[in-house]
């Protein structure tokens, strides 16, 4: 178990989010929901990791949690996961430009999936696993973990 990643996740516990966009509550509960959506739709553990870790930058106050989160994850996860965390808001902020820039690429497909899971992860009464269990699922049986 990577304690650095667990610490980053646990730092999201109690981090408030705007109720208008996140009625589910804190950033940890949201991130665990996004992880569950990824896990139910793909076997790609790097996508699971990106879903779980996409908002770790929210533990540090500031406007660019996507960039902060990617910087926090550098050296802890694969380059693909860092890329997805760094760019997970691109389809929200400037969808036309993002689609044009990444047209036909695997990166665009990954960002579209992550965006869909991010939007879905806003249920008030969702059932989620613990951060420890989520990280364990990423690494179980020594498979490609995305870490």
C-alpha cells in the first residue's frame, strides 16, 4: 500500500465542495464514487487510478486543483495517470479546443470517460469503499495497477 497516495486521498476527507455542483458532499466521498464508476466500466487500472485521484489537488486551497493534483502525483503514479489528472477539466473548460487538439486520440477517449464518471460521482447516498480498499483494489494480484 502506498502511504503517500493514501495520505493524499485521506486529505480530501472533509474538503467541502460547492453544493451546487457537488451535492454529495466532500471531495473524498466524490472521488470514491468516481472510482466506483470507473471500476464498474473498465478493467483498466490506470483509469481506475485517475478516477480515484483526479481531485487530490483539492486538499490545497486554490483555483487549479487539476494542476496541483498532477504535480502532487508526479513520481507516484504513471505518466498517463498524471496526464489525466492534469487535464481532467479540459472538456469542461474548453471542450471544443480539447476535442480538436486530441481528435481521435486515446487520450481524448480517456478524458471523455473520466469526465463522464466525474459527473456521475455526485450521488448523496452512494455506497463506496474506503480509500484503503480502493488503493488495494488497484494493486491486487500484482496486475497493472496504474501506480
